[in-house]
C-alpha cells in the first residue's frame, strides 16, 4: 500500500471496518537485501493494533511522523481508526512542534501517542527539544536499535519512550520494552551462551511473501537475541556477525562502541572480503569535528574499543569518512549503501 497519507487513510477506513478484507501488501525496507512484498491479513494487523492499545493503557490520538509505505506508519493510521480519533499528520505541519500542538489537548484526548524512529528522537535531542514530545503519553521508538545514551537522555527529559521490536512480517512492533504483546510468543533457537536466533509466533504474523504462503507457526526473524526473565534483548542480525582473522566480530556491538567515541558523531560498520583477514572490518564514520580527524583513524578507534572493554581484534582495519551515514526513508541504516562505501 502506498500513496499520500490522507489517501491511504481513506483507503484503510473500509478495510478496518471490514467492508474490504483483502490482505494488505507492505514492502520491506530492504536494508540488508532485496525488498520483499509482505502479505498482511486484516486479522493480523488488527490483532497487533489491539494488543498495542492494551499495552499502552488504552486507545488515543496518534501523531503520524513515519512514512505510510512502511508498516510502522500504516499501524499509526490503523490504531487511529480503531480509536475513532483523527490522526495528526506531520507532513501537514511546518515541524514536529507544530504537529504536536495540533493534537487534542490532554484534557480532550484521554491519551496521545507518537511513533518515531531513533533518528528523529536523536535530532530532537541534538536540538535540545525533547520537550516537544514530553507531553505525550508514550513515544514508540522502533525501526532500529535505540542508543542507550539517547534513551537515558530522553527519559531524563520526561519523554515516555517505549522501545519497540518488530518488522513487516509481524505487523509492526510485537515486543514493547522487551516484553511480547499479548498473544505473541518468542523463543530462542540454536543458542550459544544464551544468544540465538529470535523466532516469533502469534496472531500478528504475516500470511506470506508475494504468492508464497508462510510455512509453519514460527517466523525466524534472522535476528540474534536472548531472553532473560521474560525480557528480550536483541544483539544484532545473524548476518551481522563476521569472522575476521578467525575472530567472531558482532558488527552492531562495534557500531555502538564507535558512537560513544567523542571524536565520532555517527558510525556504521561492514565486513569486506579480504585475502589476509577473510573479512576486514571497515568503519564508515561521520567525524564530530571535520577539522580534527586524528581521533577517527583506525588505530585510534581500535584503542577506543579496547578502552571500552571490547576485544581490540573487533576494531576496524580501515575508516571511510562521510558527511552522513546513509539511511533508508524509515530511518534504518542502509546496509547495502554502507557496504558500497566500504568497497564490499
């Protein structure tokens, strides 16, 4: 489903009401490969929206700040229709502050929500404007991992952040703050030291890709994670672990550590085929200060990883300097573009 948000909202009204029950087709972001057409039944989408409202404390008015081409934006519209509350569309306002101001006041709307990607929250924090969303009852943040420092800063500013985990195949976020929504089950398969592949089951699952039906009750997310006391922690993608010089290197852990280096504004990493190392870890880095680049040399970054308690062998062998880490429209890192930048 695609088109301007108002048009998509109009198309969804009879669908949510049950007049039209044909499956929705949502294209995945393609952040790690070719996009896929995901078929979502009305039952699955409504099961997700209903469970979300229950977890958040009830239905309410939503601010749409995500593209409706993705499942996150579609779910904002579906939740709005189920709540009977007209959504506020960011695209119809000058900025996020004006969009939030256009929402019903707390005295008129029982609850007010927004769904953002980490990049949007980061930009609010950088501008010192986290107060813009602090009045909302919850700000769902998903689409990519949230930096712990950003999460702490946001909560200290009074923003009620709810970290969501999910994907197109699960009708959007199906795990809130590490806890599955009602009706959703998780399991970890092939664990090593407690970390294994995350699989999901429940009424929120998709029907299949294109004309191919989904097989089995469990969906393998290709993410790696662990469950401790019923709380899921995702550590990365199964294909985000590369072997460099005989050492397993979890690329998301390297990225998180690099972003904590004072001289680094942002970073992404990739594995590049290499005759000597098998796979060479290369960092794509946005320097914090373009006039002083000594701190972002590969040797300095390996030092920083070691200082952070990570193996020095995980550190990048090469660094590519860029003005911005490439992102997809939904805010995820464009992994294919990162690999191209690194020569992979």
